[in-house]
C-alpha cells in the first residue's frame, strides 16, 4: 500500500513545522494544566467525551470518503 494520500499529501507529521506546532501546544497545555489544575480536573470527564468526536473525525480521514464503492466486487456493485 502507498503511504501517501490520493491527493499527494504526505501526512500531518511529515512536516517539521507541524512537529514544532505539536511541541509548542504540548508545552502550552502542560503549563496551562500546571497553573489551573483544579479547573482542569473538574472538567476532565467532559473533555474526554468531547475528544471522542474529534478522534473519530481525524482517524477516519484516510478512508477516501463515503460512497466511493471501496471494497465492493463487480457483482456487488451492480
């Protein structure tokens, strides 16, 4: 299988700029949690539940969309 998407995109983590962005966001999140631990822990269950739709959206990006007939044989597509 080819690692690249059909549109030629090499993926989010192939760029150094995106790695730096992720590092910056991780450091910012660390200090935000360190300074506001009581507030973050209070809303942690809600934040985990809100993360589910985001993970679903980003994890299903590579399927090529819906309705393209992927995985159907010629007899099933008739």
